[in-house]
C-alpha cells in the first residue's frame, strides 16, 4: 500500500498541470496530472505536499486545502492519495522540472488533455463542490478504468 499526495495549484482560472514526459518507467508517462508524490517516513500529508510542490514547481505553498481522499485500486496494488488545492503560494516556477513539463491550463480545458479516466471524476468533483469527499477509483491490471465509487 502506498501513501501519496496530489495538488492542483490554481492561478486565476487555471490549474498548473504536469505533463509527465521525463521519467523512465513512469506509469504516468504522457499523462497530465497535478503535482505531488509519496510520503516519506515521519512526514504528514501536508508536509509532503509542501515538499513535493517546492521540488517539482519551485513554488512555496503558504497554505493548502485538503479536498479529498482517493483510494486508487491499481490491479493488485492500492494507493491512498490526499488531494489538495491551493491558490496561496509564492515564488517563481522552475525552468525545468525533472518529472516533465509544467503548464498553466484553463480549468475548463483540462479535460481535453491526456488524463487518466478516473482523474476526470475527481476533477469534476473539485469543480462542482467545496466539501471534502472520499472516492475510490478502480483500474484493472492493464490500467483500464473500471469504476468510480463515492464513499
């Protein structure tokens, strides 16, 4: 079981998206996702997302709002993800990100990108509601989306 964080930085009516193009053997290769990563030993989810945002984007989060908990079932593996949004950050965006290319995308155009099918489900939830939600996204061993279950 893995514990991860994911954050969508918001500027105006845009999300900062990471086009995963640089890592070898990357399950997300070619996909657009938010920024985030795995929790390190002794780290809280908020500490993790602050570290990951800084490492991947160059921005320093002043605050972040935990919007949801997503359980990803990926074949025989389970990943628990803390989903954040933030419009409160400082700094300059990195010229180069080791994970891929950073791009500000209009929120209403994000679904036109190459996304995981399940990501569309939680992005719709982020846009439609303000309350915390819990979601389970199930994929088979070939990464085919099977179902989304609101819990």
